[in-house]
């Protein structure tokens, strides 16, 4: 048996023993009484009774051995800023932010919503929350007011931390007006808004509510803020993600299980050692940023690189320049970023000394073979695909390089990671599929430490959504299709639900449909994900106008399409804007009125729509085809 298979087998045959050993990777103020409480499936509580604190383990614990080691390197090509923070300096900054939040009334268990660009203060705010036992909810800066308002209403934050503006490809993106609009739209109102002024845009303060962080930072200097010891199952954060309905789900993460899982993954999967430097080119608004920009590297005593900018500004060598300059050992990015680089001069890959770099990890969307080969050849380093989700918090399938360098198979992220009882199951019977047969990628109960503990504020939705999708089996559905080959390698074959993946960003087509439908000129709409060479997928809308006059001529259609795109951009953010909106007189539906999104998608991708026996009006599909022509 290979080493990773042996580790996997042991983690499942003796979960208590396995995870108790792993738990020794972090400090516990009070030891846990039980490794796993599985008395209330599908819920699982890990390290029951143990008390710990993530911020303590990420920062304070390292002060004795590595106070002067770099903890954070910050690079922004948007503002031409480079700054480094040692563990001692990071401790000071996080303490100041924590004292400020306490000064604003934040207490253990309160939610703090973080809507910020990629600046160090965003990371300080996250760590400050875990330090004082507040639950952070980071909302991706690319989302606009309606998305933000929905998250404010669900998380009900006491305080929101934000900034004047972000910057994207050299263009300032003001945050403050979007935030003000979101608070206006929301039913829940935060007591205070803490603002970091980057001096990029106007930042008018609402008197009594808005607070300037610079003043607070000075005021609280020198104030000690002890870590609040949390019971292992107490929430550390909520991160919203898209699903089948228009309403985003708050993925709730625990404290102890998450810290242990991340610390374990840093060694077993990412091959990270204390003192190493990790550069994860993602955003703190996504789970990859939570786990592998902020928490994972710091828990492991590493240096983390936080980057604000695109992979091609000032030129397509910027990522490699950062690797050379800061001696990056481990890099993590998404296939889309590599596909963007592929359009640049390949000589850029050779311009910098990459000798420090050991491995490049890629996740978030399928890694196509040409892209994998191109980058692996170009930089001459192993590329490690890994598959996981916001819900899992850390890789579910990977070549676990810290355990052994199992030979990769192109097109497969690898084999199930320790802790995951992964099954490929038949969606009708719930039975396990034989090798090389397509089924739903599922995880049998219980989920390992670090995975979501519930949907924030809605245990019932956790059960209904994730644990009821596959019949006759107590398993968690990933909502991905997959197959497992005879060697145990898993191949991911796309989502089973209406989630699409645009440039590694997970979006719900229903959210986009709801936004388009809010335009008074729209009678009906369907949004599907369509394959795209660069972004993996893009969203396309098919829309029935209320008034045929709006789509009479080509010019009318273009104007209306532009208006609809703007609606989505204003409500949800540019990240969710469809690539195209087409107009039709009818949408393909079943006789019972269900939209045939899959058939629309197939036609849009030039594929055979398959079985159409349930379609009510076959000409509707013809119209979709014609609209695309
Ligand atoms: O469909 C799978 C796809 O991205 C989804 C999860 O997205 P998100 O919640 O944003 O978390 C990303 C964490 C890396 C999955 O359900 N996905 C993620 N990684 C891969 C992938 N599809 C194929 N290959 C991957 N390596």
C-alpha cells in the first residue's frame, strides 16, 4: 500500500487516534475531553471540551522562537507598495485592531463583517476577530451592494470593517459608496463602521457611525488584548458561498478543528515547514485566501505573501518577480491565472531566478491538461492540482506531497486526502459506483475536522442542502460529478447543481437570474454557465423581454443587453456580470414548467442537448440556438 493510502486508511479506521495525534500540532489552553462527538449526525464536533484560540496559534505561539522572522510580506502593484511585518510587528498590529474592535463594543460571539481590498489591515481584522472570539465574515470586495446587503442581513454584524477603495488593474474601485448603499438596503444596521483610509477615494464619514481606523490605531497603542479561549466548536468565521437558490449560504467554521486541519494540511499536502515562504495568489474574500493566505501559513510558522494586483501588471513576470525577491518556496494559484499568463511572452517565465520555489499548487476549477503541461514545462517545477470547496476549508483530493510524491495523472487532482471517506455514489440509488463510472462525489459521515459545521443560523438548511441530496445514504454531497479509476484517482466532471465557476470564482446562476429579473423590462430569464477557453466558464443569460419593442432591432437588443449587464454589475458586482445576454420569445421548459437549463447550456456550448422527451415546446430550444447565431 502506498504511504498516502495507508495514512488515509488509518485516518478512517481510527479517526480518534489519528486526529488526537494531529491535534498536538497546536496549543490548547484546556485539553479536549473527546476527539469526536458523533452523537447528532450529520453534525460532528471535533475536540470536544478543548479550549484554544486561532490567533494565539497563528501569532503569539511563535513569538518566542520567531518574533523577528517575517510573518507577512505585502506587495501591491496597484499602489506600488511593499511592506513586511515580522511576527512581533504582526502581533502589534493585530492587537491594535483587536483593541479597536473591543473599543467599538465587539464581544465574543458578535459578528464583524469585513469588506475590504487586499491590504494588510484586512488580515489584521480577521486575526483580531479570532483573537477576541468575534466571528468574522469576509465579503469579497468584487461584490456590490445587493450581494453585500444580503450578507449583512444574514450575518447581522455589530461592526463592519471596510476601506475607502480598492484598485483593480490600475483603476480605483470605491468601496465606501457601495457599502453605504448596502447598509441602506439592509434590514440590519451595524452599530459602527471602521474605515481604513488608503487615500484612493473620497471617504465621507457618517457621524456617530463611521470611525477612522488611523485615529483608533494611535489611541489604542500599547493596550494589551489577551486571546479569548474558545471551546473547539465555537465558530471562528462565516464565509458565504453560492448554491442552488438565490440566497447565499453562510458556511460556518469551528475553531479547534479548523486550526488542526490547516496545520496538518500545511505539512502533509503543501510540504510547508516553519520558516518557509508561501505565496497564495488569491483574495481574502474566498476560502483559499482564508486558509492559505491568512491562517494556514501562520499556523505553521511560515511567512505569507499577500498580493494586491493582477498577474500581468506591470508585466506578465510579476508573480515570478515576487517569488525571486522574497524567496517564495510554495506557491498557490488558480488555473485561470495560468491561462492568462499563457497569452504572454513565454520568455517571462525565465526572467527570474525561481530556485527557491519547490511546488506550484492550483485549485478552484478544473485544471486542463494543456495549461498544466505549459506551466510545468515553463517553470520546471511540479504542479499540484487539488480539489476542494468553501465548505471543506482544505483539500479533499490531492497528491499529498508531504506524505509522498505519488505520480500525478493529468486531469485528476489525485486521491482522497486523509480524513475524507470519499465515495462516488449513484444519485438515484445512493450506492457506491464501480470504478470508472460517473457518480456524485460524496463524503460519508462524519466530515473531518476543519469542514463546515453548519449553515450559519440554519441547521435545517445544512441537513436539507448537503445531507439529503443523495438518497439512502448518510453522506455529504459536494454537488460535483466525478469518477474514480481503478488506481483510486478521482476525476472531477463538473457540478450537479446550478453553480458555475467563472475564473475560479464560484457563482450561483440563480442569483444572477434574480438580479436580471429585477429589471422591469424582463419577463423571464435563464442563466447558464458556458465553457470559455480563458475563464473556464462564463455566465450567459437568455431573456424574454416584456415589451417586444425593446428587442426589435439589433441596436435595440444591444442597448437592452448593456442595460441588463449594468443592472447585474450594480447589484451583484462586476464578477457576476454575464458575458452576454441573448433575447428569445420562449425558454425551453418541461411540461411541468421547469426550466431546462442543461439543454440550454448544451446548445450554447454547441453540444447535443440529449433527451428532450419532457420538453414542452421544442421550438424554444431552436430559438436559443438562433439567438446565439
Ligand atoms: O466544482 C468544484 C470546483 O470548485 C468548487 C468549489 O469552489 P469554491 O467553493 O470556491 O472553493 C474553491 C476551493 C479551492 C468545487 O465544488 N473545483 C475546485 N477545485 C477544483 C474544482 N474542480 C476541478 N478541479 C479542481 N481542482
